């Protein structure tokens, strides 16, 4: 069977087959990185059982496409932590402007688990330094340093370090006094990676305290 015939059969199974047929099709489609399958996966995802949801999201990680972004962003709000973790990886793998915009909005979500995932993901996406998008993301993460949730503050500090947020050294320096030890450590590491004179001074002062 040729690769094209194999994909045609997989697409048919994905749309019309039973659950076992669909999961077999999912393996083929992922191996072939067949992007035309993304709309079908997106339609299948919300109503699938938790185990199948996880497998679909893992497939979408290998098939980055903006058609999947809205449902992936919504999936950050699902209760299954394993699926949420896979969704975060899928959004990072995509890394498009649509993803970045969606994650920036998710920093203000009412659910702390969503805000944590958004901050974590934004720190792992390659964003062009000094661009308007870069500055917008940094502003959002800086605001998240004041979040009531310890995890959001920690991941925001880590992300600001990875994004080399030189303009946010004062905010990160304040975070060195956070009530949570993990946040303080994240702020310390962020300042050490930014490595400006102001950041080095903050690191030295905190090391002496």
C-alpha cells in the first residue's frame, strides 16, 4: 500500500470508523504528519473520553496548525491534568502569534491552573526579542508576578528570565522578597540569566541577605 493510499484509508477510518479504527488512524496520521487531518481531530477532541483526548492532543503536538489553537486553549480549562500538560506542550510546539495572543489572555483566566499553564508556555515559546509581541507578553507576565497563586508567580518569573526581560528587573527584584521560596528562587535565576548591572546588583544583595 502506498503512503497516499494509507493516508486515504486512515482519513476514512478517522471520520467513519469505531474507536479502535480511529486510534489506529491517529497513529498513521501522526507518523505521516498529515495536516489535513487536523480539522477532524479538532472536531473529535471535545467529546472524546479522557484517554483518547490525551492521544489526540499528543497527535496535535506533532501537527501544529492554527485551526487547532482555539480548542487547545479551551482544553487548558479541562480538569484532567495529564491532558492539560499535553495541551501546554502542543501550544508550545505551535508557537504561532495566535497561540501567543491566546496564552497572554489566559494569564487573566479565573482558573489558577490555566494561568499557570499560560505563564509556563509563554516562557518556552521563541518570541522575537524587542518586538511588539515580546513587549506585550512581558507586560502580561510582569502583572502575573502579583498573582495570588504561588505557581503563577513562579512560572511568570521563570518566563521573564527566559525572555530576557531587562525592563522588568525592578519587578523581579521585588519578587526576591516573595513569601513563597520557589518564587524567590525563580526570580533569582531570572535575574541571573538577564545579567544586566541592575540585575547583578539585585542578585548580589539578595545573596548577602
